[in-house]
């Protein structure tokens, strides 16, 4: 899970040199390209 600088939580589904594609919510159609600098924090999934 990624937290953006604007306060949205989403899942990064693709990464390029300067940008990421972030999927928000349960709607698979809500995918937004963003600059990497717009990602404030990354939460790593728990290894169980």
C-alpha cells in the first residue's frame, strides 16, 4: 500500500523511470499515473 502526498492510499501496479501507476479503492478502473515524488510512504505487506 502506498500513501500519496495528498493523503490517498492505493496500490502501485506499475513503475517506470519517473512515474508510477496507482490503483485506488476496489474499482479496478481507478488507476492513476503519478510522479514518484507524489508517493509519501510505502507500507510493506506483513510476511506471514
